[in-house]
C-alpha cells in the first residue's frame, strides 16, 4: 500500500522561525492530509489537500502538493513553542480506497523558546 | 462535544488473557478504524469498518478481531494477547466520503507481559 515518508525525521528550530516538513509517497492519491500529535496523544487533523490542488493555507500552515513528484510539504510560519509535536502526512488513494489513509512515520518538531 | 472515546486508557495484562478495548464516537460517522503505533514504524492500520456489520482487514490484522454491531461502537478484541502486541492503540472515525478527515481517540497504551 502507498505510504507517505516524512523528511526530516526530526527538526529543531528557534521560536519565531519557519518549519518545513516534507512528505513523499509512491502511488496515485486522491488526497493528502497532515496530522499533528502531541506526545503520546491522539492525532489531530490539520489540513487536507486534494490531488487537483497545488497549495492550501490554514492560519500559519501552508501545504503544497506536487503530484508529478509525488511529494508534499507542510510549512509552519512563525513557529511557537506550542507547535512542538510530531507531524504526520497521510495519503488517501483514488477510487474506493480514498477513505483509507496510510500514514508516514512522522517528523518530530521541537520549537525552542 | 464531538469526540472519540477509548477505554481503558492504560492496560497491563498477561499473555493469553483475552481483552477488549472499546471505542465509541458521537459524530454519527460511518467509518471507523483501529491503528497501532510503534516507535519507528508510525501508525499502522489494524482493521476498519465502513458501516454497521461491514469490517475489513488493514495492514496488520493478525491477532486481532473487531465487530461493528452499532454505528457508534467499534471494539477491538485481542483473543490471546502476546508481548508483540504491546503498543499504543488508536481508534479513529470519519465520514465515508472521498475526502475523509479522521478524528482520533486519546489512545490506549497496552502492555502484554
């Protein structure tokens, strides 16, 4: 099954800086989603981008999708200490499998105050 | 409040002792799913359900059972737990549409001795 792979595995930045995380996947998708997980807790949906979209914004989040390269990026601008968490991309396949999500292994973001 | 609840949140048990982890959602979602999360492996899907009485295997179904007798509940059953099932388990629910944002429960940390 397709799987998103996040890069880098870990990222440490200073508060106020921007954080960029990347996700690559292997097969055709219907949509790509980003989730956030605070340590040991449930995942929280951040943003969904459809396969026919190239960019999407939500507050301080910006997501891009390049289906030709099978890749996506998540940009968090003006990071805060509260953004410290793990971030996962999840891909939804085309057709009947579009409701199924396959998650990557995540990027662990640390924002230093 | 819209939510997914899981019980218990923490469980320590012994090999071979049957256990059930309950999952309930109050959002009238058709789709429900179980994942396990292990260090370095990300989230892997165990089973999912598209609606009442409709269940199917995910990527790692061995050693698990599920049932969906009511729309709101989706229990995960371990008939004979083994130490390799020690993990953090998440239940999630979502609509069954093509763009399925999933809502996650708080997680159940299971240790099998």
